C-alpha cells in the first residue's frame, strides 16, 4: 500500500498581514491596522497571498512616498499588491496611466483631465440631478430593497455610460467588467485569471467598436473622443487602450458606488451624526468628504522602490513593493481624532487620502464628489432617511473596499 507523502506544514497566518481578504469580508480590518499604526507604521510582511511586501499604514509616510514618484514607481510593479505573472498566458499586461511614471503618465492624464474640469462639472450637474431624482422617486417607502444595486450601482453606471457615450441599454456591462477587473483575489487562481481575461477581451472588443465609430468624426465631450483627438493617446496599442479603459471604468465605478453605499450604511451606524446632517443641509459638502474618508473605497495603492532607501527607519531595497494603505491613513488618530466615527462637521475631513496624493491623485475626484453631494441633496429634499435592515455583504478583497449588497428601507424624517 502506497504511503502518502507528509503534507508541507502550513505557514502560520501573520496577524499583521492586512492583505488577507477575510479582514475586509468580515469588516475586522480596523484592529490590525490600529496595531500597525501604533507599533510599526512601515512593516515588513514576509508571507502573504501576494508575496512579501511593506505595509505603510500612517498618514505622513504615505504622503512622503506619494510625493516621490521617481523613487517609488507606479510603473515598475503596477498599482496593486497582485504581481504580474511572467510567462503566464492568462496574465496579460494592460498599461494604464495610473500605473505609468512621468513623462508618459503626464501626457495621458492630461488627455482625459478636460472631462473633469470645474466647467464640465457645471455642465453635467443638471443631468446628474435629474437622473438622481428619477431613481429616488422610483423607490418605494417602507419597503425592503438592496441599496447597492438599486441606487449605488445604477447611478454610477449611468454616469459611466454618459462619460463614454456608451449604449444605454448595455450599461450594466460596465458594472460587470468593473467587478471582474477590480478583484485582485482572482490572481490567485489560474482558472479565474483565464475567465477575467476573457471578460477583459470582450470589454476591449466592445470599446474598439465604439472607437471605430468615432474615428474621423468631429470631437465630442466623451472620453473616447478625447483619446482619439489627443497626441498622447491616439496611437495607443490595443492593450494600452484596454488598460486605460479599465482604469477609467473601475475608477469611475468603485469610488463613487461604494461611497454611495457608505452614505446609507455609515449614517445609519451613527444616528446622532445623521440627525445633525438632517437638521442642517449646509453640512452636505463636508459630509461628502467625511464619508469618503471613513469608507476609503480603494483600500491601497502599491508602489515599487526603484533604489535602496530608508522610510521611517526601515531599510527599503530596490524592487521592494510597498502597499500604501489609504484605508489606514484615513483612520490615523494623529490626523483625524476619533477616526472610526463619521463626524459630519469634522473640520479637516478634506485632508483624507482616499483619492491618493501627488501626481496620481484621482483625476475624477470632482465628479465623484459632485455625484455624492447631489445624492445627499436630493435625499434631503425628500426628507429621505435610509434605514439599514441587516449587515451588508462586503467585497472579500484588500483592493476595492466596498459592498455587494445592503438591505435597507427608506422612511421620512
């Protein structure tokens, strides 16, 4: 009878490996980050599902790293803890400007930036308000429904469809592609990597048709036309085109959608703060910043050291990867007292790092803020309160920090 080879001993779980997906699925990430901030703000994790990395968990060193893009590269290893797998046909490079260094980053970012200027925000405001009002007016009072799908996903997907001049009846494809593109846990399974690649190619083929339909036409105020009519992006190869599309879809989708869900979940969690906001709609602008800080819809961005350096007394070697935990920096008590609470009139809410810092700060931040503010304004007009009926189903991953479902009902206050 054949004897089985002894199993290799399982590596003990590192309690300070904050890349573990269950921390986010179960919403228990706060304690390990609190310990990291207190004892080891730049902390080496040797064994994780994504290999060795440095965790940068406090506000000041993250700003320092973001301010030195030549030393801490976005391009060298990409922007998430998941490494590119060389010689693996299921892992295909898709360059995107958020994962580029200067000068190429500058030219491509400049191409899409006009879609997000203050004058464009003014131009889009009436449309955003009309669509938000339409969705809120279809909600049934005192009747359970899923806030994520009915409100957050629908509003952000409509906005993306307008930004891309995307066929309206197919707009939910954008949500589907975004969910596949943003899930970094998929890198751990060759089958799921292959499935993701298939969906990304479908996305690329669909957008290639939209691109072909606009080539040779007069410029229009949508992102595809802006790319076609720019020197920096007109000659992108297929993979770079796809990479930038995915960046804009995930960026436009996840940030706004998960903050809109946090508006419902977070304000219900802190009823005294919600009452303060309900009594004074002038607090809406600040509440937008505070909920973005409290939620932090993208938990981390990754940088790769291009040379040996020292960060907070730690020896960082060229090639080391660093996870900048925006999620943790936004709970740094030295910057945000009582940071685990939503405080709608917090004086420095705007200092949050949820959109990053420096040359890679989110290009669409103004649009996200505008959409969230209008949602709160339209809820206030209707005296609409969202009552959470049960715990949300959360995204089980350390990159997109978000919600899959949130059971609620609405009542009047």
